């Protein structure tokens, strides 16, 4: 039987945990109300709507961005970016604008097109080494961009399966429409899925369910708390391999569970990237290093390239044929260069899918040792 003191301490611990969970939930709910923006200089924006969807039969809306300088007959990769938690809770014709009005997607695209990033582009959340690394990659191969779609989807729940199935069903409908109406490359190799916070959760969960549709998945500060087990099962249950990348930050309140998920996936033999930048779980992070990382990775990965723009992956007639990632040769440099969580540095000679071969725990230990 518990003593009075032990019982009181247990009640205090439970109350603290509950307050912590409410605070984290409130942090995700609080934020700007998303709203339409003026089209960026390099992009044409249009709005798609659905009167009835898999989301309990209700409607949805998506913002579509197509580069203005697209040459006739040229097709581009397709990137679908899912909204953060508080955008899920807004009306669908509002929440679909979250990546644009709050996460500054147009400004991220413009900065990468400019090819020379400064600390302002990182929202003051980049280290000098991050700027040097990104600018080196852009100098080696300029950013070319993709067709971007930011749809509204339902929010997260304690059991991700029901809403996750709805998101996956809607994504199939959205991608089918994109391939029918937009100049996109109609292959899984050239189709990517990303998301911020709860959008990162859905990128992992629904992305795994749609592994035949999305060849690359980038989850930015994904909501993973108390969801490591179902997310691990979703990823390990994929029918086709994918390039998977998770991005966290030093003060991301989801960092601990995201690292736990990464370690579990490494234990399952699932190759992936886990990288870390400065900052907290915030819209500023998505508008800075999180968004820059995602768009640059998609720009390369969906063209079958490494981060520096080289082609460690075989070119298959403009990505018209699938690439079986598990069958790719693994090129290891003579001197092993570990990619630690926190530096976002990678050896440009490595295939993108092989970068995460070092466990997250070992990477973090190396990072701390360097600090």
C-alpha cells in the first residue's frame, strides 16, 4: 500500500504529465488563422475543392502551385505537403493555406531559387555550418522546384488508424487528380509526401499506407508522442521501400519520441535519415530550416539524385520506371563520415537512402562529443 507521501507524489506526477500534454496540445492548436496570400513571383496558385471526401463525407480544399516558367511539354515532380495541427482545426478552405500564410512556403521556394541562403531565410534558426552546407549544395546544383500541393486533411487522434486511413484514401484521390490535370511526372519516384507536426504524423502513417504512390517521405517535427508503436508498425508494414526522412530540433517537444521511433526503425533494418536543427516546435521552424530542408530534399530525391544533385541512383528515362531501392549498390567512402543529428551534414557521395545507416543514438552521442 502506498504511503500518504508516495500517494501525493504520484498524484503530483500525474497532474504534471497531464499539464504537460495539455500544454503541448495547446501549443499545436495556437497559431495564426491561415489565409490566402498573393501569389509568389515564381509560382501560379490555384485552388482545388472537393464537396465530398473520405473525411466523414465532408469537403476539402487544396492550394496548387505551378512554376510560371515551366516550358511547354516539361513535367515536374509532385510534392504534397500536409498541414500542422492547428490548421487541421480550421475550416478546410482556410487551413489549406497554412503552409503559405504561416509556414511561408512561397518565401522558402524563392530563397532556394535565389541560391544563396542567409540567416534570415532560416528564421535565425540556422548555424553557420548549416548555411555553408545548404549554399554548397545549391552552388553545386541549383534548385529547380516541383509542383506543390497543400491540401487540408483531418487532425490527429489517439489511435491514428481511423483518420490515417481517411487521409490515405484522400491522398490517392488527390494524386490521381494531379496526374490528370497537372504537368507532373506520373511515377512514385517523382512523387513526394511531407508534413509539419500532425502533418508529419500523417506523412509517416498515410505515406506508409501509400508506399506505392510516394517514393519519398519527409516528416518535419512529426507528432510522435505515445505513437511510436503504431508508427513503427505502419512503416515496417510498407509494401514498397521509400526514402524516409524525419526532421527534429533541439527543443522540439516531440524530439524524444521521434528519436525513439528512429532507433526502433533502425533496429528493424529500415534505412532513413534523422536530422536536427536549432529551434523549438513552431511555425518559425517550418518557415525556416524545416521547410528549406524538405523542399531541397524533395528537389533532389524526386529526381533520383543525392543532396548535392549528383545521380547515385540510376536514371530511368526521366523517372518513368520504378527504382527498387533495396537493390541499389551502396557506395561507402574510404573514410566513414557519420551524419550526426544536429549537423544536417551528409557525404555527397552517399545514396540518399543510405545516409541514415548509423543509429540515431550513436549519431546523437557523436554530436554531443563534438560539442
